[in-house]
C-alpha cells in the first residue's frame, strides 16, 4: 500500500497497514534535520498563512510522511516585504517581526475599522492573483500520484480577521455586534472559499481549514457566539468545497479544548478533526473515538508540548503506539504532531515517532 492509498483508506474509515502520517516543523528544526540527513534545506515558502505547513516537502517525505501539504502562496505581484526596520509585511498588509522562535504581530492594517464602509474600502487580496497556485500545482503534479495531498487553508475566518484588526478590538466588536464584524468575516471567508475551491479543483484529497478558538483549559468563545458568527459561514464554506469536488474531505484545525463545538462542526459537514491537542482539557482520545469515531476522522494527537520535546525515545514510541491503538481502530486516523514540531525537540524523538509507526508495517 503506497502513501496515497493509505491516506484515502484512512479518511474513508478503512483500516490500513498503519495510519498515514503527516508532519510539519518550524524553520529552526528544518536546518537541524537537513544537516542530519545531508539534505539541502531551502528557505520557507512565502505563504502568508501556511509557510511552515508547506515548506521542506522532500525533507518531510524523507522522514516518512505520507502526505504533502500545499497552499496558496504570495502572488507574483505581492511578495512579503521586509522593511528597513525589520518589519515583515505580507500581501494583506499585516506586519510581523521576528523575535526568535516565532514572528509576533505588530501591524494590524484594519485597526482603525469602525464601519462597514471601512471594510469595503480595504484592498483585500485577489484570490486568483497570478502565481498564487503555481507551487501548489507543481507539487500536486510531482507528488499527487504517490502521496496524499492536503490543501492547507488555516486561519480561515477568525484568525485572519484578528490579524487584520487586532484581537482585542475584534472580540469587542463581536461582543457589541458591530456591523463591520459581519462585513469583515464575509470578506475573509469569501477569499478563503475561493482559495479552497481552487485547491480542491487542483486535486487536493483534503482541504484543511481552521481557526484557533480553544485555549488550554476551554473555549475562547461561547457556543452562542460561535453559532452567531462562525457556524453559518463554516457550513457555507464546506458546501462550496464539496460542490467543486464531492469526494474531497474537509478537516478543521483548532488548537486547545473545543469540546462544545464538535457537534456543530459535524452538523456543518466536517469530516476530519485536528489536532486533538493531548494536554488540552477534555481532549481525551478514548472518549473522542467512542463518541465521534463513527462520524469523524481524527488527525493529530501526538503531543508537542511535553512528549516530543521532553520524553525519552521509549516514551515517544510507546505513546505513539498507544494513540494508534485507540484512534486507528476501524480506520479514521491520520497520525500527526498536534502542531508544528518545535525547535527544542530532539531529532531522535522525531525519528522515534516515525519508527514506531513503521514498526506496524512489519506486523502486517
């Protein structure tokens, strides 16, 4: 069974020799892994919302990933710019500054928003701009026959919106039901619907949407607020993707504890839940599989907070096999770290994760 078939079987609730694996890493770790394997490591791909997910494809395949992730990239006419003071500004006008491990947001181009007219006047990017899908198309043509293709569309509505406005201002606007909030969410959702439809048309097996709406201990917003702002837009988004490619599977990423929202996502048409953050409150794999395993594929589940950076190789292997035993029963599991693997993770623990998965091939 090749990697492509392994993914297709798993997302259609058919058992495989082992679960398919997807992995993404941060740039600092890419350099370390490149040195370990003796591989040249290219610069991260210029994608405003998806860079770490879609960079270093050959390196991830060398590790043992079964999937290649593609996304929309900065178009030919609007690459990310680095200003003289070091501020990086992407095509949305969002400004970030590197402070070591991650880039922090410093410039919110819609921080002044007060009215629907302010939203309408903002120069939103063109989802069909030349060059936006060049790398995605090339990757699908190169890898699509042998490997699963995941089209990344994270920061689908909420996150892109708060990057534009600022988190506090957006939350206040939502709480006060300011009309500009709906106008902004509609604009952002429309952009990402168009991008997702294009990725589906190009041949993605999975469209991976998402917004972080959970914290370590519970949801960041109420169910009522989710229903007011996000449920109808998410349902429309999913339906549009299925119109383009009826057999495409839709994943949703939200870090943290998101238990109250899971039934809403299922009602909206979700197929795959990610990332099943192990240390977030209530995200117990046994309960999730027993409760939703007949309706949802699970994607993730390997801890990047404690297990991978601080565990022993034996602990990593044991926990990976335990998660597989729980979540892969009857199919329906894509094994993955619960986020990009971080720079403080020992290479031997990353190798141990993949070795544990490959050990199941020998059993079969």
